[in-house]
């Protein structure tokens, strides 16, 4: 991780909320990448809750997850760490732990009884060598299909219920002069779309065999070939403006009814909410699966660099506690589009999509860990490069793609 960090790659937009009297010692600078409309509304919940508890939130928002991670880790390695930094749930902080750059949150995990209130996969994802090193704050479903009810009505089609239904619906949207599939042509979203196809067509076991077990024999088999061909076929349904587009701009095309559908994680739901739209009315949400519901669960965590200043340590402890309080969890989920990571909170006030997801996370057969939980960042990056090449290079054959993927899975990442 440290060898690959780029310096000076990101610009930070910083603001500090006005502190309550006497709260200076609870000042916390937080680096995160939540900069879209829905994301900004959600992170404000954390800031407001922290301030209500007596803290002062200093917001360092850096657009783009990779940019934010790079800036935060560079500062931490360089001896000028923030109070807290956002990462994805998974293996992104392994090097920080190995180099003794993060404080553990064992005391909080014990006092809040994480073993009882968190899904086992998420507790495992934040634990290293018997210690907890991150506070998980949400569960994001990564494989939702969102659709505009107005666009589908204009095209005279119904929401697809499986992958075989999808392509006829896309064809009708194209015939109606609409963008069939709103797409963000950036590498991480190309990988996300590939993951959507892989878990949808292949199910839980194949997804884990790929990212977790690096099963080369499976990659060379007929099921994976079908996945690769399905992914490349989707290329015919995106518009010419998709390369380089931000994910939230793609979501906005669905919100406006200019596009019919978008495969995206449920953070996109925060954009629909910010636009005043309601699931079941202006838009809908579903998960497509040839083998039943396979719900890819990822999320976000906050980690806390080792600090020497006693007041900063107190600020870390206060922030860590506030992030997982039940009231914070619900208010954040209502804005962000995610669901609470706590299993013991009442989700009845959340929207229809969130209530579906809340049911799936209590069903072990529906749960699929996100590839960030299964794969080290170096392997994820290498596979992502190949997925992007396959998506964008019209001369690259499926055979060539499969062979390159199989070879990459054997490398010592």
C-alpha cells in the first residue's frame, strides 16, 4: 500500500463546524470522501451528533475514495495524522495495523458488546490479531439495480426480475430513445458492474471462489465465461458520455428519467432521497439473481491513527462511541441510503429498499461479503485493471480476458 501512494493527488475542501463553548479539547479532524449531495447530508449527521455530544468536527472532505485514502494514509505515515479517517470495510488498513499506526478500539467494542450487535462478517472485518482496529458505521448493498418508473413506463416495459428479463427491458428502453443503462465509466465502477454480473449470474459460492479462493479452474469454466460475456454485452447499452462520468451524475440521469436503469450500491439511494424521490413511486430498487438473493455487503469504517496528544485521544474515543449509537445509526442510514450496521436497532422508519436489505442481513444464506473483505487491495487493483481493459478495448476477446484473469489470480499478492 505504502509503495503505491501518490502524493499531491487530491484537493481537500475543509470546513469546521462552530464548536460549543468549552469543546475545543474534543476537536476531531475527519478525512472522508463523502462529497455528493446525498453523502454530504449523511456525513452532516455524524458531525451534528458529535457536536451534540460535546465535540468539534473539522471536516476534510476529499472527492474520490482513492484520493481520500491516499491523502489520509500519506499524512499518517508522514507523522501528521488526522484524528480519524474513512476507509472501506475490509483489508485497506492491514498495512497501517502492521506498522503500528492505528489505535485499537477494544474498550469500545467491549462496552458496546460488538459480538452481540454486529454481523459476524463485519466484526471479523475490523479485527486483527484479536484486537478491533476500526469502527464499522454502515452496511452498503453493492449490487442494487435502480430504475426510473417513468422511463420504464415510457418504454412500455416492466422492471426485470432476473438476468434473462434484463436485456429485453434494455432493448425497449433503447428503442424509446432513452439511455438504457446509466453508467459511470471509471475503473472502480466498471469493477462494481462486473461484480454485479458475477454475483447475479454465479451466486454466492462463485463470487467467493473468485475473490476469496482465487479459483483458477472456476475462471476457466463455463459459468465464468457466461459472466464475462454478459458483462461485455452490457457495453452496448451505455451512452457515449459514460467514460469518466461520476457515479452520482449517472444516478442523476435515472432521477431525471433520461436513463432507465443503473447498477450501483445503495449509496445511490441517498441521491434519490436528496432529490425528493421515494422508492416505489418515482424509482424502484431490486437485486437480480439467478440463484436467489445474493446480497453483496460492504460498507465504511473509521480508523483512528496513533496520537500522542491526550485531548486528541479523548476526541477519538468520543467520536468512536457516537458513530455507533443507535440514534446516530438510524439518522445516518436515512440520509446515506445504507442500513445500520447494528442488528439491534429498529429499522421500521427506513424506506422500502432499506427494509428489504435489513431482512437479508438476518438471513445467512443471502449474505455475500464484498470483494474488499475477501481480496487484498493489490489483487483487487490488478483485476480491476483487466476488467477495465476488457470493457473498453473492443478488440480484446473473452478468451484473452479469461486467460489474463486466471494468470493474475495465481500471482503472490
